C-alpha cells in the first residue's frame, strides 16, 4: 500500500454516514452529530433505509442512491453487513472508507472469518482505502472533520496522533483538551486491515501541518514497510512512540540465553532506535516529548548544566540524569571563575550551580549565560523553587530572553503551584520547555539526546574494517548447511566451537572422554591444568548441574572429578543422556572480559543480533544491546559503546584494551 487516496479520508469534500441513526447514544447518531458540530463544510449524507430525514438532513436508503459519490464513507453498522457494504462502496466509486464497527478478528475465529471476507471484497477495489475496522475514527481539526464517535474535537496543532487503541484515544483526547494540546491529525487505526501505520507515517511526512508524530502501538505488522516509512520521516521530523505490552514474552524464549535476553520488548527497542524514533515509557511524556522535539534544537551531547536556587532539587535532577545515563557537565575553570565573580561566596562552586535561596532574576540569568557559553555544556536546566525572595514570573521572563540568545537547548522546572503558574505560562508562551519537577525536565532532556543519537545512526558512514582474507567462507557455509540439515534445536559444544573455528574465531576445542581412563590420557596429551565439563546433548547450561570444573591439575584429580561430574549429572538430570565428560586446555582469562553474542529470528522483524555481558550472570544483569542486521562497523561499535561494561572493554583503570575491531 501507499499514501494513494488517503486525502479522500483526511480532507474529503463530502461524507456519507452508513448506519446513521436517530437513536440517542448510538454510534451512527454520534458520528452524524460530530460531523455537524465540528462544522464540516461539505455535504453530509446520512444512509439508512429506515429514515427520510436525520438531524435535519435528507436520508438515503443506500450508498448507490446518493446524488453524488461521496469522497468518504463512515460505516457504523453491525459487522456482519460490512463486507457487502464495502463491495457496494467500491462499485459506486467511493475511495475513502472508515469502518468503526467491531466484531472482527479481535473477537475470535468467527470474527477472523468475517475479516477475511471483508479483505476479499476490498481486494477487488484497489482505489478504495480503508481505516479500521474496529476503530474510533478520524479527526482532522484543520478540515473541521470529526468522522468518529469521540466525545469532543481536539484543538488544531502540529502533532499527528496515531493509535492502535480506540479506548486510549478517548482518554488522550480528553487529556489534550485539558492541557491545551493541539493535533494536526488524530487517527485510530483499529485492526489496520488496509491502511497501515507505515502508510500514515508516509502521508504525514508530506503534510506541511505536521511537525511530529505521537504513535501508540501494541504490535507491528509489515515490518519492512514500517521501518522504511519511519526512517524516512525521522530524518527531518521526530516520531515519539509508546509501546504497550512491554513484558509479553513467548514461553520458548527461555530455551536459550539469547531468547531470554532478547525478548519481544527488547526487539522493539532495537527497532525504534534503528528507525530513529524516540521511545517513551510514561503516557504523560508522549506530548511533552513531541512538542519538545518539534520546537527545540537537539543538543550536541548528553552534558547537562543545572542551575537551581535550592540544593535538594539539584540533587533530584542529578540523580535522574545519571540514572538515565546522561552526563553532569564538568564546568571549565574559566566558567567557574566567571561564576565566582558573579555569585555570592557560598554558591556551590560546582555543577549543579546552586545560586542560593535569595537569588533574584539577575543571578539566575548570570549563571545561565555563564554555563551555556561553556564548550563543555550541551544544554542547561534552570530549576526554580518559590522562596520568599523569589519572583517566578520576572525570572521566567529573563530566562526566556536568555534562552533565545543561545542555540543550545534550555529547559526549565518551575516547582510549585499557583505562585509559579504565571511564570510557567511566560516560559511556554516564549517557547521554552517548562516542567513542574526537575526529574521530568531531565527525562525530556534525555529524550532530546536519544533523538539525536538515533538520527545519527541514519546518517553515519561506516569505517573500513579489514577482514581476514584467509577465511574460506565457502567451506564454513558448507559446515553450517550440514548442521542445519540435521534439524536439531541445539548444537553440542564441540559442534558449536567447530563452527566458530570455521569462521576464524579461535577456540579451545573440547575432546570427549567416555571413561575415567580416557580422561586421564586426554589430559596428559593436552597438558595440565585442564577444564572438565559434563558431556550431554540435553544439558545446555552445564553449571546448573555443577558440570564444569576448572583448573584440574593431576591424574588423580581427573579420575575423581570425572566420577563426580558424571554421577552428579545423572542424579540431578535423570532424563538426560550423560555420555561422560569433555576436556580442554585451561585458559586463564587474565584481563579478558566475558561476553555473550547471539542471534534470534523474531516473528515480525526477522533476524536480531545481540551482544552483552556474558557468563553465568548474563540473564541476571541484562546488560545487552540488540540490533537488526545487516550491521555496519558503526552500528556494531555503537552496540558495544551502549553496554555498561564498555569501560572494561576500553581499558578501565589500566587494564589492557580488548581488540575492539576483531570483536
């Protein structure tokens, strides 16, 4: 699909309401009333054979009896009648259809069959574009179009809101009216049988009244289309996404480290980041973030300076910043000297810059001008608490003028109630982002940082990395193919390491021993010390049966450990075939770092790659990064940089730096 004929849905010249009704509190009556009350300027045609007139409008028996073909038809009839109605609309030449009715795949097998019947009818009319079924409808304030059963019309604005949940739409709409938040489009897509999220993103990318998109999703279909549209949009405009169902994971995920660590929600995280989107986790952040991203320049980096007239809120802001992996800016000596000259002797002498409780507007602005001029600072946050000597409104006016003089983002947190409310209004009017708490302001700042980082992914040029030309890829692929043909879910350690070796990854190859005597002979051949592991195709995580013993250093110890490992494994896992043990050289990790590298096939987005902190705590720490292949050098390096253990890889406290290029 594409943006073809979507203008018939969003900017129609005429609308028909199929299933219009005179009965109060019915969807058909509500839609008709909403169209009239919104002031839709074109003809409105109620369609229902039971009526001659409806709400002062001439009613028609069917879509085929209308005096002209409407550009948009809104359907509010029982679900069973809709396939036939869709066929009739297609036959008369309707190009836009909104199906509000529920009763399709969301209700079970009977609904699924009905939706397939509807899809079959729609396939006959490629010019007919459909929003729904099972949706709230479409609202376009600029066109005075309320083709929905929502309770009110939103204000006009520059945010397009798309939601897979109709029920959420009504809550968000009510919330936006209370907060004076406006929209360019407000769309409930329901089951998205025809018009998909990707189609709408492409349409809004071309729309001059839309500066950003807020997207509520529960799942994504047509992943390639979605990714392509989102990446194109976010090159110039932001998309803020709230993904529901964060903790839904398939039962099969626990079968492997990668499956458990790369759960459904983690994959969506990787998808949103790769597409340049910003993900939020609180509903209240959706609009704050969209407005902020649309109106403000993104910071060059995560280094934030905090100016406050109270120590506690400065600490709160710092905690939130560090929790979200931002950076407290390290003020330069020149900036500290400027602040020493301008502020009272008892100021904090560091970032956060505490200008003290008796600070007036001048002191706030002097501090802001000083820190924002520092090359070590990417953005500033001004936090005001209403103390006896504080003038929140005048301070807001002065801070707003100072913010207008810099290209760096300036955010504010005016803490309190009625006393600071006029100051917040001044900042909002001046286009300065303002919040009621420092942690909320810091959250917004980190969304700016995230948006910039994600956009950089779209533009980065990979660095050249030389590959090992001696690698025989053909032979390695043959080995892969041979293993795949065995149709097993897991490989043995020997098969796994053989596969790694085929692709040029050095390994310690395990050698199987089926008796204690075999184990001694192999240990002597390898050379002490050795590592001994349980040899069983069914025991994937050997430490769970205490099936790994390191540093075995003598013949007698090998015999003893062999008996202990085998007997313990048979006792703890009577269902498993315990063949013996494997032996391999004991390699001291020294300054090495344990990592896990894995991949899985996601049912929606396809292959997903993962790297993270490894070892027995891998699934506990969950320090991991996911990406969608193909990876280039920049994407792979970004994955490593995002890990909390990156300092260990980069040579922390005098440790040797690992070979990052090889990794």
